C-alpha cells in the first residue's frame, strides 16, 4: 500500500510529537531520580550533623566537668569550704551555665539537621513534580498526535462507519435508554 506524501508527513509529525512527549516523560523520571539521590544525601548530612552535635555536646560537658574540678581543687587548696557559701554558688553557677550551653549547642545542631531533612523533603517533592510534568507532557503529546491524525483526514481513510471501532447503534436502543434514565 502506497501512501501519499501528505499522509506520510502527518504520520511523521504525529510520531515526532509522541516521541517528544516520551522524551519529556523520561526527563521527568531522570529528574525524579536525581532529586531522590539528593534527598538521601541531605538525610545523610542531617544524620552526620546530629552525630557531630552529640559529640560537641559531650565535649562541652566534659570541659565543664574539668572546670568544676579545677574550681574545687583551687578552692580546696585555699582552704575554702567548697560545700557552702560563695564556693558552692560558684560551682552551681558553673554547672548551670554549662547545662545552658550544652542545650543551646544541642538545639543548634538539631535545627541544622532539621533544615537538612526539610531540604530532603523539598527535593523529593520537586522530583515528584518533575515526574508528573513528564507524564503530563507525554499524555499531552499522545492527545496532540491523535488530534493531528484525526484532523488530517487520515482517520477518515482508516475508519468507516462499518468498521469495528465505530459500531452502529440502534436508535430504538438509545430511546429506550433515555426513557429508562440511563442517558441524560
């Protein structure tokens, strides 16, 4: 069967449109994969940040304990009662300030880690959006290709009222369905 050049051109144009849509869908899948990879990296970085925070908090607490020990040793060497008065207040203040610093440090590292986790979620959402945009572009190209084919007159050559794809409907059946309320 030989086709005329116009028909061949329309088929090629429709196929090109579909291929562009397919490429857009593949690009969306790729971008989703990249976004997922970046999200996992952000999650790993967040976990590392939490671990560093725990290490820094422990280090700060250790330094505070060493400071308290030096204070007690110096006060004891000066023959000051370390269990009462100003000496006790000094130790309590040192402990309180160390606890405030440790909690601030922990909060800062947790905030940083949470920011990284939020970034991971954003990257996943962007990946899903890219994949959806690719699928939508592909579906649009299918519809566009079908529309080009139908509007070109090619479909008229392929489909006739007697073809299996367009069954004939008995008008008495349609009237019966309308009367039954199935068609409105």
